[in-house]
C-alpha cells in the first residue's frame, strides 16, 4: 500500500518533542472522551432485541430470521459463506472493470492481481499491489472496495461480539447469536453513522470528495499536470474507522488530496483508533464487569504508548550516518507532517490492522521500521483492528490465565469459565497460526527466484522487506516496505493465501472457543481465583504478549532489522 512519498532534507519544526507530545495528547483526549459513550452504544447495539425498519427490510430481502440463535459452527459457516461470496463478486468487478461504467478507461485486473485484491479487501487487509489512482475506476472504488471496507470490518466486529457472548452466557448449547443480525447492526448502527460524520470532518479538513476524472492543471513552472478527483473523503473515513487501510491514492495520507494538513492526518489517527479503543468498554458491559474492560484497555494502551514512544524516538533521533548528515530523518516523509506525526501515524496504523501510511515505511530508520514490524508480530492487539484486536487479546488473556494457573497449581478460570485441555488447545492453535504463516511464507519467498526477484535491496534490509510483506498479509494489516515489487503472480498468490489463512483460521478458533465457553456453567470466583482486573494481571498479560513474540521471532528479527540497526 505504501507508495513513493516526498522527501525533504530538513524538518519544519513539527518533528520536535513538544509537537509530538501535543499530537499524542490531542489523540488521547479525543479517544478518552469517546470511550465511554461509544463503548456503551456498541454494547446496547449488540444486546438489543429491537430491529430497525431498514434492518427488517434487509432481513426479508435475504430471507434471514435475525432472531434465530446460531451455534458456533453455523455462525462460522455464515461468516465463511458471506466472505466467499464477497471474494467472488469483487474478483468479477476487478476483472471486468473496463466494461463497467465510471471505469475512467481503466483496464481489468489480471487474474492473479484480481485474486489478490479481492482476498485483500474481503479479509480487511487492503494490501494494494497496484496504484489506486491509475488502476481503479470510480465504480470499483465505491461499489467494490468501499463496500468491503464496511462489511469486512463488520465481520470482525461480529466475531468479537460472539466471543464476548461466549464469556457472558452459560449453558446455551454453544449458541452465540445471529451472524446476519450482528453484521447488519455493525454496518447500519455503528460504522455508517461514524463514517458519515468522519467523511464530513475530512471534507472540512480539505480532503477531496467528488466524482470528477483527471483535471488538467498548469504548474508554477508552466508545465502540464493532471490531478485526479474522486470520492476520496468517503472512502478515507471508512477505511480508517474500519481499520482497513488501502487508499484512493497510492501514497495514502501522504498524498496532498488525501492528507492535506497535519490536522487532517491527526484526525485520521483518531478515526483508526476510535472503535478498537472503545471495544474494551463494550466487553466490560456485556460480561457484567466493567473492571475487565479497563484491564483490557490498560493492556492495549500500554503496548500502543510504548510503541509510539519508541518509534518517535527512533525518528527524532535519526540514528544512522545519512539522517545525521542531512540533519533529520526526513527521507520518505512529508514536510507538512514531520517526523513526530509520521511516527504517530506509523505506530497507530501497524498497532491496528489498518495499514494506511503517511510516510514510506521503507524509509523509516532501522529501529523505527523494526517497531512497525514488531507491532504487527504482536498479533496487532495494540489496540488491534475492529473486533480482531479484542478477540486476539482475549485469546492471549486466556493463555495468561492458564500459565498463571500452572505456576500456582490451580485450575485456571477466566470470567467464571474453566480453561481446560480443549480450550487451551484452541488457544495454542490460534497463537501459533500467525507465526507459522509468517516464518514459512518468508522462508518460501527467500528460497525461490520468483520471491527474491521482487526484493529491492540485498542483505538485511532485503530480508526485512520480505518479512514485512508476509507479516503484513498474515496479520491482515496491508502496509508495506515500498522497496518490494509485489505485483507479480508469485507474490500476489503467496500473500493472498497468507491473508486468507491469517484471517479465517483465528476467526474459526475464536468462534469454536466461544462455543465451548458458552456451553459451560459459570463458576463463582473463589479464594484461589486469579483476579483478572488488577494491575498485576495487566502486567502479566503485557509480559506474555511480548514473550510470545520474543520466543518466536527473535532469530528472524536478528537477521533483519536488528542487524541493520547495528550496521
């Protein structure tokens, strides 16, 4: 997704410590103000028995009974069926683009490219091997890509809510609600209203919104140039709110028509963090213990804040001979954003599953690029994508409770549900899926000529480019080190498979786990029950999250970003 972004030799003053503190402070204040009302609203949305008139029309049109409770297996089949149909439809739109209206004379995608694009947007990854402004017409952008920005985010939200119901319910024969009702409510009651407000705010901030084609202009030097218009603000709002990523333009927010000012970029950071940071409140309300939500939020915030601090330090300090000689680490960054805002954006977009960029991640300093890679390797739980961050962190919370139970010799329990052999087996399968995809995928790419051919640089940075691409795909992030040429049949196929497995294996495990938990009776907390709402548990959960990554990825990180940082 990342494209070529303008570079500057010196900073404009935005990349200093006061600016960094101000920008982070603004983001935190807005998120804090929205946390309670938005979290409470989503809890009401997914626990209400009332259906809106428009929702009832949709249910009748597709012949769905929204009040029919589904077992976890049926819920999963609904997710897979809906996503599979979405892939087929989006694939057809991409292949037939030249025959459709509003194509702007764009040709259809080749089979491998259409496959990659369809899988990418349906899995909430939004990896773009192509340049959006030159390859996709308005119809594909709006009815294909933008629609998937809504529904793919709603799928993740629905799965998270189903897992929360697994904790909240007892003895329900593994029934978790109705996927179709959750999907529609997530779109109609949560994403659509927020996206409408976000799009209007972006238009006020200067982001383009029209249906125009290329407009000819004369530059200050007398040259000719074409500027592409389009429905940018509307797609920008939902791509950030739904932690989708991608972009109308190849350079994403670094493009002046998509991110015209620092405040427009800061608003986009708020949008991409808004729902993931409010979901812990929803979780606490739905399980009947608000303290549990605060503990999850504290864990997410600790990981995100640490990453923002490290990445900001790396870009402001500018380690390396080239940044020091130039006076600032401004290669690949926009002068209007500077180092600080570029670092905040990069940490937030890789800490979630968004993947949109405001600077070229390939041009970040070696430790800065390592931080973005590390955030994805955490499983994107800081705070993670819409829904995916919550169910990912709850999976790690179960693992933490299990490990703590082993240390004290007691049967582990989490929210009144016993964690036995079958539950921890599912957790282990989920935790190991992403590392297996990342390491095996990177090894395959590094061992075949078709994979190595796309690498821009040899040595440690070349390995980092391949590792970053597979990590981004397997975690459904979508950002990239721009030096990798990924628009080839090999890379489109490899990354498409990684996106599919990285999306739907954890979803299947989360729903199976929810079914197991919902079937159990709630066990009252006893004297030996580990409290899961205090600072000690938050510390344990943060430590387990970091240790799982350290034990799994230290060798490959040592061969890539670490070696590059020390060289």
